[in-house]
C-alpha cells in the first residue's frame, strides 16, 4: 500500500470552474438503500484540502461497460488497489482466482477470446488466461497504466502516463506501433471504423489510424482530457477538464457542439436513444440531446461525479463521491433508487441480466438488483476498487 502511494504521488491540478473550494468525503458512510429518497444530512465528516489533494493525486474512475450474458453462469473481472486482478463467480461473488501485479490496478479489464487484458500502475499491460489467471504475456511501458485496454482485430490499444498510446499484438504483446502525445494518457481508447479515438493531458482529443498510429486529426480543448471518448453515429462525445462536454465530427474533428457544466468532466459519456449521459464534478449527472447538446435534465448528487454512466432498460446507473450508486430514470432523471456504500464511488457500473456490478473505495465489489437496489452479494478486496467490472461467460 505504501509503495503504491509513493508510486502514485504525481501532481494533479484539479480546479472547479464555478464552485467554491472543495473538500473531500472520506471515512465510513452508513450502508443503506434509499428508495426515491436522496438524503445528504448524514454525510461523513469533511477533511482538509491537503487530504483532498492526496486523494486526487491517486486516480479516477474509468468508464464502465454494458454487457449481456446469455446464461446465469459467468465471471466478473475487476482490479483493486491491493494490486490484484480478481475473477469472481458472477452468481455468488466467490473468488475464482486472483493475479497479483506490482501496484494499484485502476484500469478496467477487457476480455476477448479467453484472455483478460488490463493495465497496472506498475507500468505494465497484462494478458491473463481468463479461466486460470495465468499470465500469457506482459508489456512494460514507461509509466503508470490506468487507461483501460480496447481490443479490436487482434490489437490491444491502451494509453500510458509515459505520454504514449500503444498498439500491441493481442496474442504476443509485441508492440505494433505507438503514438506519442505531449502528456499523460489516462483516457481509454475507443476504436471505430479503423480509427482510434483517445484523449490526452496535453489538452487534445486524437484520432489515430488504427493500423499505423498516424494522426488523422486532433482537437484542442482548454485543459487536459481525462475522459474516454464514445463514438455514435459519426460523432465523438468526450468530456474535458475545462468543464465541457464535446461533440466532435468523427471524420474531421470539427466541433459540432459543446455543453459547459460547472465542474471538471472526468466522466466518460454514454449515449442511448439519442441522449448523452455524463457526470461532472459540479455534483451533477446530465442528460443532453445528442444532436444539439441541449440539456434535457440534470440530477444533483451530494458530491463529485467521476463515475461513468451505464444505461440499461430505461435506467441510468452511476456512482458519486457521496458514496452512493444512483439509479435514475433515463427519460426524466428521477431517482428510482440509490444504494449507499462505505466510501467514495469512482468505479463505473456494469449491468448484466438484471444485476448491477460496481466497485467502491470501501474495498468492496457489489452486486445489486438492478430494479430495486437490494444487495445480492459483495466481495471484499484489500483496497479501494476504482476499476470497473467486466463480465464474460466462463467457468462458474
């Protein structure tokens, strides 16, 4: 733990655009379920700005993945701050295996053809056997890897704090190409129609040729881009540290529209039924018209929203630093239910067969009934779970 914190002592400048100086939630939140009620009267004590800065210097939540499984059997894969990648039985939460890396695992796993691909703050990208956890290969970058891999056509695309976007052979881990930006790449790549879309702390959103790594275009924002792009119907949707949500033409990088929130947008947008859903550090979850950027509704949580939304069956699932996982009506933004964990929520939810899977800084991975928020099971790791769960069919 101490070693990991030393490794993570990078300087991250975080500012609100329109908010007063922030304080951080920490400690224990009473775990409970709130149906249609958002109670913020019993929040945990606030801590000093220096403690807040210490927390912020570590990491942030990464976009979740919506998947569906045709059978009740399957495996949930997730990383933890205790350095491990876990494989948990989907139905019971029982541990199937764990693989220990050299540092925090903030990256969210991707599972393709029986292989789990994931990054670690020990500078490595790992390929693990999905059934056994045995290491197939690892590739060492020049710095932390909290970007989450994307695998397309036998190539693993991932970012690193060494300023690079990497393309690695999925079978061998051999580097196919790398593209060097001017700052850290925390953003997770999205690959559509032979183009890799990714953000960088150098303020840019990049479009790179997936085969060669050649730059197709870049769009410059006012501040770093930590958010991961979502591409739908020829539009790239992405958040920025300049408090904006951007819609960019996927072919040219031309701005179609932008919407300004009241805080940094680390959350990665999700698009469903013509609506862009995204969180902001101004405490809000937003629903924006995908064509125009017009706000349709917003819901105010009790603190920062750096988790990314998952939309399933007309419900938006998203976590907040107020310790809650929220289920919001996708059309109106009204609360269907909320579930309070024991600490901050930076992990992004995954929904499979009526169950919501999500991690919390209270060290737990939770399985909750998607309709009611009732806990089905939880599994306790050795540290904060910022990684977002991925579900795949497997032994179980």
